[in-house]
RNA sequence: GCCGGAUUAGCUCAGUGGUAGAGCAGUUGAUUUGUAAUCAUCAGGUCGCGAGUUCGACUCUCGCAUCCGGCUCCA
C-alpha cells in the first residue's frame, strides 16, 4: 500500500464515502482515547473497504473482545453529535501542540509528546497549509476533509486488529492497526456485512475441501498443493484449453526437470541475488563430505556456494556492459562449491533449449511452452490456500524473437490472455504496465534497452484496446511487464496473467541467431503466462464460479439419479451412453428418495442432473435439472448427450 | 518473518480443574420413493505436539507446529 502523501488537491477530491470513513477513523480514535488516554496515533486513512487507524498503545493490546467496548464508545460519540471543526495553525503552533501531546489526544499529555504527529509535520512541504481537526475534545493533525458532525458516523463496525509498521516501513516501530468499516445508512452496512458472508462461502479453501479439489497436508509441507482427483480434472481441462490455444498460435511444447545447477542461476542472475525467496541449494553428498573434511563451516559453505569465479565475473560484467557482479562475490576456482537449485523460474531451462542449436532468423520467433513447476520460498505468513504457495506450476512460455518482432509477439501474448479471461467470463480486471523505478538499483541491464522494452510494452498495451495504467516500480528485475490484475468477488486483486519483455537474459546467456546479413544478432525474449500459475488461477477460479463450474470444467459433469430401483436398468444404460460420449458422469442408485439425491448433487455442484423414473425409462428420455437453472424438463436421451457434448466441446459458460 | 486470534471425530461446532458430546458425512439394515434431507443401527477421539503447575489438565502456564486475519514481501 502506498503511504505517499496525498496532495491537498487530491484530498479535496475525496468521495463522500471516503470522507465519512475518514471521520469515522477520528471518532474511533476519540473512543480509544477515552478508554486508553495514552494512545499515540499515527495515520488513519479511509480505504476501499472502510478505514483504519494505526496507533501505539504500549499498556494494552487491542483484542476482538475490546471491539464491543470501543464500538459502544463510538456510538456514544456519534450521539453526542460533536461538530468537526477545522483549525488552521502555523508550523510552530502545530509543533508546539504535538510537543505537548495535544495532537491525537483529548488533552495535553505532559511527557507524552505526539511523536508520530511531529514526524508527519516535518514531512509537510514548506508553504503548505497545516490544519487540525477538532471534534469534542479530540484534536488531530489532519488535512481533512470531514463530515459536519459525528452523528453521521453511527453506522460503523470494527472489523479486525493487526500489527502494522509506521508508514509501512519494516524498520520503523510496530503499531497496532484497528480496521473498521462505515456506511451512510444502516442498510448499506448490513449489505456489506452480508457480502462478506457470501465471500466466505465462496472461499476457495472451504470449497476446495467440500468439493475435494485439493488438499494441503502438514506432513508434506506448508504451501504445497496436493491436487486431488477432482482438482486434477479441473487443472487438466484448463491445461488442455491453453494447449489448444498455443497450438493455434504456433507454440512448441517442451519439458524440463525441476532442478538445475547453481551456475545456471548465477548466469541468469537469480542466485544468489534472490536467494531469500528460494529454497536452499542442494549440494551433493560427496561435495559436502569434501567440505566437511576441509573443516569448512556452515557460513563458509554458503560463501562458497554463492561466489563465482574470476573468469565468470569478468565475462559477465563485460557482456552486460556494467558491473553486475562485484569482487566480494569472487573466490578462487578451487574454493567454489557447486550444487543444484529447485528452479524458481523456467526461463534458464528454456533458454538452454533455444541455445541447443544454431538459430536462423528464418525460424524466429521460437515459442517454447511448458507447464513448468517452480519453487519459491514465500514467507510463512504469506501463504494462503492455493493463491499463495511455495510450489506452483506456471503455464509458462518463452518467446525468442528479433527486435522487430517484439511488438507483434507481445500483442499476440496479450490477446491470448484476453481470450483466456473472456472464455472464463472473468471480465473484472485491469491491465498494469510495470515500469522500472528510476530510483532503484535492483534492475539489471542498460537504460537504453529498458527504454526500448518499456516503449514496446506501452505500445502493445495501447493496441490491445483495454484501459491500462503505467506503474513505475512494478517491473521485473530484468525487464518491464504487462500484468492482468483480476478482481475477485471480495474485491481483492490477484495478479494472474503476465507478459514480460526481456533484453537481459539473452545478454547474460550470450544468445544469438544468424540474421539475413549472415551475422550474429541478439534475440529478445518474452516471458508470458496467461494463467500465471495453475494453483493461483484455480483458486481464483473456484471463487469466481463459487464452485459452480461450467460443464467443461466440472469434475463430474452430469449425474444420473434414479427415482426408484425399478429404473436402475435404464439409468445404467443412460450412464453408459454418457460415458461412451466421453462425458464425466456419475450414477446414484442408492435407496434415498429422489429429493435427497438431488440435494446431494446440488451440494456437490454437479452442473447437470438426470432424473430417471419409470416414465423416462418408458420413453427413453431423461428429465434434466441444472444446478443453477433448475428443472429444464424432459428430453430424449440422445438429444441430451449431443447437446451436452457440444456444450463441453465449445467450452460454453 | 512480525502482531493478534484459533486448533476437540472426515466436516461444522458444544464442552470454565474430576478420565469427552451433538449434527452432518461414514457403516449396516429396513424402506422403493418424482425435483434440496426416509427411518433405525453401529462405528468413529492420546481434545495439534512437548514440557510444567496440580491428588487430578481438553480446561491453567510456558515452548513448538499448523491454520485464520492483517503487516512486510511477491523475479
């Protein structure tokens, strides 16, 4: 979340709802102070789903049990109908108020200066108006704007409490953050809470268990997805879908193993520079034994793994035209230790396939695709169901092309992502062009190459015909990228599809092709993944469909339900006909009543239910019920099979 | 990794220091049923793991693991 200062102009454009929520943050602060007068407040903005206020409260940790108390106090303050008053002060006055502990307080607090407010004042640009807002006894440094009276702030609810860092900076003191939400009317607040309930029902972790799509097992490890048979069908169907599209677009399928030598990732630049987000290196037993014999300690083993040889350093620095590997990473050859890395990306392997033969400009672009599984060491607190995991499979591909082909290829990738999202009915997304942050040194490569690549991305995004935003600092370390950020039902955003232009890796791996001029040229690489990862995409997809998958994706597409034992024989025939047509069909002949069988099928979210009774058996017909559309009436068996087969083939929603 | 909360049967959850309970799912049987729950029967637990306090711990304390909500991070 950006903690950048809003300009006063931007402030003035706050929507009515944001203004209300911002005022609610002040009311909440007032309530907290009445209960704990020593609280020091830092920063309390409105956010998309409500508001929060960060504060330091050393003598008490807020827990959900406190919510009721605080809410009651907030309601009281709303009832008191305090007026929000703006007070313009000079910088000196503001500082004096903060020194006395008056800012973000109900009274002056000797010996307890408003430390965060002091810091915030120092960040206000010279010449900008400094204002405070007062409601009742509460006085806070604040640029506003606010609602008129606290009575507007009565439809509030505290949502959760968590830790945060002052200004989002991990090195700054840790604060408590209390989240709340607020609406103009009670009805809107209740609606919002209902939406949250609805979102809980769609949670892919809950549905994943209920529909037996995947399992995460403690003994296997955190963040590692076990795809159970139902989930495997879902994934396989999605992979088939992508593969069909790739064939149309001239991709070639490849397969590569899950590990590669450390040297490969030193060349690519992943190791050791990104080692904190990788699994540890795998070192051969014999190497380790040699190391142990030489009395080499743990720290030294790491040193030897991470270092490179002098020859490698000078080659790489020369090739990339800048100092990418410093002297501190260099060891004499004899001291180097090699090992393997679980692959954090597929590109180095694909690069080696491209480079395994001499390439002519006539074969470009070379498009290599693989459902490649990669492993990344995500922080434990970041793991979340299928959407944030430690091992995942990207629907990855790398395109090697000439510079002239970049724009067309990027566009091809973008339209592929668009096709994918459209086919699945995911219309709520935005496109983000991630550019480099001009102030950061984390990027590799020359500025001229970056300029070219960024221009290519911008141009392609513009041609796509979808609104997009340019965001500095969102680039990959090796090049700019275009991300498709899909919004889920709760309003959370997920980065799924991504297309990245890369001028760096071809340099680092010294890739070339022979041009029409019979000279060697450097190809450009494009990385792309329409789904991003199968895990995250399926997680989002489960919530998108709330578990009600369209027939082509559903693990069980149709279930045959018998009214009584008398129809078992025909039901078996129907079941056989569905199977013969290649449909995933189930058969329920247990002795439950038809109502119970329908209920079970509904709960399993089977798209089509075929009710078979004596009437149907006599007519060789099926009574069709759809899980969302309800009873669709009776039709001939052959007719149904043809229609469902067609629906599945076309991947209809 | 950090802050807070949670962890009891496959699932959802009761159980405030005296050796564990419900519903659903599962088993077995009866029933032969017409668009969201037929009845009965049986089985199922080292109360996340490890220490400590206590005559006695699911219950109190401390550690650890995992999950949840955030923070930070996300090539």
